[in-house]
């Protein structure tokens, strides 16, 4: 880590000093997304000059990987293209037939997943984390239950999509390394070093995306379980900086929080303080390699950022495919 590490008592103090509870009203469920005003969106749209789009998501594959929360994504094929020429093929269809024409067939599947964790690119809703038996804005955790899911602070609060200015801060490049080692936390000193190198500055309403090089490390060395081996990520020391700059959303090419954590009382302090205290929306497990190479080639580290979560009633988050439009 670069810069002085705050003590656990200081980090716990962020629960009060960085609180956005009541800032946008007692029933607010958008948190820092309130900072993305129509004017911010219009200005972000004006950043599109080349029309080049880059996905910021990892590919979603039904393959077990270290770090899966419970199980990998599941895909069950219901209809396939196998055996179409087999005269003994049993034709099946929910209505009892496949088609009136033997020439028409189709494919279909069922997909299910646990998207929270260290492998699937996803956005966390403000119902994802509790602290001292409270959600963001002081709501009780019982509002998230087994029958309805999140009856408050669900991901559908962002159902119209998140559209704003994206800023990619390549801290690995700013430090002159291919990737940050597990356990390396990114602080304001690192963030401002990246800003200076790239000639860009984070401002209110931005989606701030942190490249640690974790995606390159995964590609070269293979995925590892962050619970065992650790991961680079945002250090809680960056939270006051993000609060002061007015970040609307933050993301990382790892699971947002640096691991291992130096603060046993909080476990994952960026998730806890960011979501519960600040109402800050987080995107875990981005793939920023293509975006970083595009930004480096174009010498442009700002772009139109879009993210459309699934309109999942009661969802505590959603798998996502965020886009950078240059």
C-alpha cells in the first residue's frame, strides 16, 4: 500500500463521517446514483467520438473456478441441434411438437447462478450488505427475506440503467507493473498518480473503474481463490476520497475489496462502508484489459459508461455486462 494506512478505529469512524443517510430523503433507494443527473448523462454522451464499444465483463461460462461462492453457473440444454438427421429422434416440445415443418428446429437452455462472489461480473444493490442490523438509510435487514427477496433497496431501483461518465484508472500501469500482487490495496496516492499519468480527474457522478491488472494475472497464472490467496483491490483509505469526489459507482477487475483485510471488525470494509454507509454502488469482477488497451491506444481514459441490471424483482444485485463507449 502507498500512503499511511488508517487504523481500524479510523475506518470504523467512516460509518459516521461518510454517511449519506437522509441526504436524498428517508426513503431514498438510489444512494450515490442520485449524483448522476440528466446533465451528467448528457455530458457523458458527448464523450462518444469513435463509436467503439468495449465490454467490461468477464465471459460467463458454466465452469467451476476457485472462488465460486457455492457453485459455478449452471446451464442445462433443453433443446439442441443434435441428432436432427436421426430417423429415430424423439421429437419433443412443451406443446407436444417441435414444428409443423420438419425443416424448422431450435435450441433452448436453462441458466441459473449465484452471481455474488469472485467470478461473475455483477452489480451489488444496496440490499446486499448489512451493518449493525441496518441497510443503507437505516432500513432493517428483515426487509430482505426468503419470500420476497429485497422488498427495499432491490436492484430494480436501477432498472432504468446506469448511464454516466466512466473513468478508468490504471493503477498497475501507473506503478509500472503488469499487475498488483494479492493483498495490495489502492489508496488516494495511487489514484492521483494514475490521474496525473492519464491526464484525467474523477468528478461528481462518475463511474470509477480500477484496473489492478488482476485480469491479466488470471489469464497468465489461472484463477485463484481470493479467500485463500488474496486479491488486489480498493483499500478503505480510498473511501473518503471517493466521497469527496462524488463517485456514483466504483468497480474493479477483482472483487472490489483488497484481501486479506487488515480490519477484522469489518471483513470487507469497502463493501460495508461503501454500500451501507455511503449508498455507493459497486461492480465486482470486471474485465478491464480490452478497455485499458483501447484507452491507452486512444489516449482517452474517459468514456460513456452504461450498465443495465436485470429487472429482477427483489434482487440484491444482478449479473451485468457493462460497456465503455469511446
